[in-house]
C-alpha cells in the first residue's frame, strides 16, 4: 500500500492514516479489528444502518397497491434500487467520506418509526451476534400489511483495497390488494469495495450482482459495474426482471442507469425495450425517522449506549474515546463470562432462530432453490455457520418486549446502577 497522497487527510493525521493503510494491507478480515484515526470515525453504530431500507416509505408500501403480479415485482425492484443511494452513498454525501461505524455490542438496539401519510412504519434493529457480528432488523407497516426482515454480517478481505462480502439476506412479505395470501420476496445483498482510501476520503462501490426472487414466480437481477466502461459514470447498473422458467433474455422489464443518480425503467429488454419512466432517487422524499430522546431510551439503545463515545469522537478526544469504548467492551466481556459460568445464552429481545416448519421458512427454502437453480450464484445468503444461525423476527418475543429490555441494565455497559462509572480494568480496545 503506497504512502498517503494527501487529499482529505488532515495534516496532523497523515501519520496515523498511513499506519492505518498499512494495517489494512495485512488485516485478517475482521473489520472491527482495524484501528482508525479520529477524523475517519463515525459516531453512528452499524445497527442504525438498517433504517436505510425504508426511508422512502412511499416506494416501500407501493407494491401493496398493485394488482398485477409482474408490476408488483417491478415495484419491489424499483423500491430496492432506490434504497441503494441511502444504503451506500448517503454517509459520503453528508460527511464527505465513508467513515468507520461503531461496532455494535451484543444486544444493542436501534428502535424508531416513520410516521407519515402512509401510517406508521416501525423499525427494530438488534445486534443478535457479536462473534461473528450480525445485525438483524424488521420493518413493518401494519396499515399497508408489508414487512421487511433480514440480517447481515460482513466478511472482508484485502486486495488493492477493502472488499466486503455481505452474508445474509432480506425477506419482504406483503399482501396483494384484496388478498389474504401473503407473497414473499427473497433479496440477496451486494458485495462492495472501498474506493479512494489512499486520499483519506473513502467511498463505497458495489460489485457483482444481486437477485430478488418472488413466491409469485418472478426473478430480478441487478448487475453492478461501478464506473461504467462506456458511460464513465459511477454506480452504474443494469437490471432485468423475468418469469421463472423463461430467461433473462426474455425479460418483461429492465432498467439501467446510475442507482445513485438517474435510471430508466423499461418494458421489455435490449434494443426493443420501451421506456416507462426515468427515476432520480435523489428526488424521492425521505421520511424522518423518529427515535426516542436520549432521556427516554433504554440503556441498550444505540445512541444512549454510545453517547459518551460519540461526544468524545466529536471533540476529537481519542483518550476519552478509548476509555469509554473499553468500559463497554470490558462490561460485555464480564457478561459473556457470567453467561458461560451460568450455562445460559444471551436473550435476544426481538429475534429468534428460524423454525424450519414455519410457513415463511418453507417459502424461503423454495426461493433459495430458485436462486440456486439460476446457476449464477455463489451467494452466502444462508450460511448459518457464518451468521450464528438464521435469524427471524419473533412476534411472540416482540409482544413482550418492554423497557428495561434486559435486567443487566447499566452494568452491561460498564456503568453502575446509581449512574457512577465502574472502573476500567483492562484498557484494551480493538475499535477506533
Ligand atoms: C463496510 C462498511 C460496514 C458495513 C456497511 C453495510 C454493508 C452494513 C449493512 C447496510 O445495510 C449496508 C452497508 C453499507 C455500508 C457498509 C460500510 C462501508 C464502510 C464500512 C467499513 C467497516 C468501514 C471501513 C473503514 C473505512 C475507514 C475505510 O471507511
């Protein structure tokens, strides 16, 4: 890895950025083990990222209003392409670069809701595993009878830059107008890599492809090509939607363009395709996510739990950052030890392991087969050994979920119940 080439790296951080780049070149694939300089640290934890799936509430609920199954599948594709800008560009656009998010601790929660003309869309995001790190989420709009749930972990490697494979998948379940029979869409997750590291202003580019397969018999494939060979434009993609049994060449719909800027939806495929509409994700109105104030949050809720760390990052006080991180990490270690001694497992508040007998799982297995039969995939959408299981939203648990979410309370974060700080026994942190 060459030396820092200036760009966005503050003068006083050039040395630490250079060391960071060197450490990346030899890292072991565990993104949380990277020690990054203060200017590139985010105050936001990865559990918050689940919100990107449904900030465009109008597009999220749109398929529930469409009677034609092929058009419904197209609306799902349109919603998904539109989420990509939020998922993969919004932080760079807002903060000038992709920062290093906080690594969620086991049991960390991010809860919120979008309350707008489409009613309430509720978000629940929970860190269900720490080794390996896995975040599960569920987003539900009861009024429009639609739910997205999923989970993901990341596996990173280094070759010229950081490459990240996402392990996990998402499941969208909805009811077509007037129907009480649910339909399900299985969504795979894109591979990504980090560009522009050397200049200290990293951003994400997507690679390879993803699929959406539906229980109604449609398949969509989105191919990502980064900066297009022909157009030279970033974040380019092509997408096709076809009926299972026919082929991509006989697509009913297609789309191409830039997922971060403008793309065109078409009827048919290739030269014969007829333009339907051109879409600009940047023009979509995003709903505001309502999150409880810090005073109202449970100690396991992300922004409350990381408040000291976030404030220290904002102040650029790295000693305080590592002090407060160590406090959480040490408390977490103590909890894990206690669980081991008492031979019990940490209780997840909203999620459980999938039950293979559930209707959703039977549908899921059929959709997995559809993807496998496409023969294009070496996806890790179901690799239970890499995600500590297959995680699903558990209605029964959720109905009982009340604050305080865990009896361990403040102790889980290294604070005493009276609000004083527990001593930091070992100041070793692998975050930051
Ligand atoms: C790779 C990533 C963490 C994972 C982020 C994920 C895959 C999380 C799930 C969301 O649905 C989508 C998503 C978007 C962005 C992904 C992050 C981009 C950068 C971050 C690395 C851990 C940071 C590497 C450090 C640095 C300084 C190079 O940015």
